[in-house]
């Protein structure tokens, strides 16, 4: 290797370490007194900063850890449980607010296909892909419109009955008024 190649390699290595920031404390890993850092997923940690994001206990690089999408580790003891099958999630997880799912359990309640684009609707009745959710919403609108039509029809029928009764009462009153008085 010639001198220019060695110099280029040193510059690249220096840039890589200078640009690396500890995910936890947000300080440069170059300043690490230990001289050793942990790379987990795309993130770099000082050894003392490599802790479970849930319980805060020191994590070890050889342990079963779950990698969150933000790069944080979760230890096996704190692993999420799937909201569908209730088993621990020890590999890739989908987090939706307070709930988590195995990727293979994250399915539409109606069509039971896996929701892959992560575009979904969560309702009190479950998780739906957008196609099934839109169909469900449209059916709900149709039911409400039908109910409103039926209520309007009942109100009109009631108004007709009242009008007929009033006409009949008016005819009886008129008939009584025409009778001669004795």
C-alpha cells in the first residue's frame, strides 16, 4: 500500500468516528474514556449508555435484545408482547401507540391479509387495512342514511295520520254545527 492510500484510509476512519454520536447521551463516541463503543443497528453507544430503553438496566451486546425503530435496545425481560397472539416479541415489532405486534400477526381483521404498508385504521373492533376500513365506513354511512330515510318516512306518515284525524274532527264539528237547535 502506498502512502496516499494509507492517508486516505486514516481520513475516512477519522470521519466515521468523528461523525458518530452516542444515541443515548448525544455526545461524541470519540471522547469515550473506555475507548470501546457498542454499535447496535445503525446506532452507536458508549458502553455505560447501552441500557434497556424500558427498564434502564445495563444491556449486554451478547444478550437477546429487541431493536426499536429509533435505534434503542429493549432487553428480553422487557420485550413487548404481541397484541394479537400475546407471545413475547423477540424480533421485528410493529408498535401502534400502546400496542405492539409481530409483523406476521399484524393483519386486517376483515380480510386477514398482512398489513404491509403500515397504513391502517385502528378501531374499537380491531385493525383494518385501508380498503376494508373504507368499505366499513361506507356501509356505516349507507346504514345511517337508510335509517334517516326511514325516520323521515315515519315522520311523514305520522303527519299524514294527524292531518287526516284533524280533517275528520273538523268534518264532525261542521256536521254538529249544521244540526238545528231544538
